[in-house]
């Protein structure tokens, strides 16, 4: 296991030790106990269900729980979820809960890694630089998190400015860049809803600046209703019906 995962495991062990310290007070030490393997499997299956289709390059590693953990055996299917407001990233903590009479919860640390082709800097670059194919090479690397967090093709450099100075050999991730603003506050845009068989269009006014792919609020010019959609281009915002 690499240093990154080892550090996560150490922190997880300290957290589990804190849970073990309060178990006697909760009366969870007597009677049949829940299988730790089953708890870990529930966390793994849940994270697997969150991966986008075709994400075969992503490896899920559940950091082992302390085998001394004694939770009352759950008579129903274990429930798993991410804490509210948490996104799937390089490291997540999955809450596994017994919804049955036992009513317990334990938090399982999970690490995500991907082996993918990524863009790597050929030389150091300064803040606010705009990169081209001459500045990068394509290499296969094992990276923390999901493939979607990284730039994987030269075309991904278009419309982005480097957020901070970066060293030679840096694996380029999306959060290292600022996307160009393509829609500006007060701009007239076209609201589009529907699909290939039926499409509805309306005029609106952007209520903030936004890059391509970002969510933005737009005021419908006719109804004055405020709707939220995704920026498709410098003129179009797609909204859900």
C-alpha cells in the first residue's frame, strides 16, 4: 500500500479506536456480532454503485476496519451512504448503518485510485499560463481519485488558464485550472429544454458569470421566473423540463 493509503489507514484506525472506546457503554458487546467483512463489503458496493458507467480504470480500496469491532448483528440489509454534501473523491468516508432493531452506524474509509492516460507537464509553468500540446506529454499513471478529475487529452487544455505555478512532471487535474467565462452576468441567452424529439426554446438573462459546463441561474424573459441550467455554450443554457 502506498504512503497516501497508509496515512489514511492510520487515521481510520484512530477513529475506530474512538468507536471501540464507547461500545461497552452502548451495550453492543454482547450477543451475536455483525461481520466486519460484511460492513466493508457494503461500503465497497455502495461506492461501486456511484461510479459512472465504464469507469473500469477506477480501483476501490476499502481500508480495513479494526477486527475487534463488535456491533450487534444486523437482521436486515445494511444501508450505506456518503455524509451530506460529500462528493466522490480520492478519499471518502462511507457511513454504514443497520436500519433494523440494533440501530448502529460505523464509518468506513475508502480510497479511490485510477490508472489512466493523463497530461503531464514537460516543464514548469507560471500562474495564468495557457497551455498547448507543446507543454505536455501523455503518460499512463496511477492517480488518486476518479479519471474525470484529470485532463486526459490535449483538447482538454482549451478554454483553461493555470490557477497557480506548477512544477515539471505535474499530473494535470481539473482543479489546477480556471475555466474561461463564456457567459456573463446580464447577458441574453437561449434557454433550451427537451430532447431530440421535442425541444423548447426561450429567451433569458444570465444572473451570473459562468464557464462551460457550470450550473447557472437564468431569468426567463417572458415569465420572469428564475430557472437553473447547465451552460452548453456561450449562448445556450440547457434546463430540465
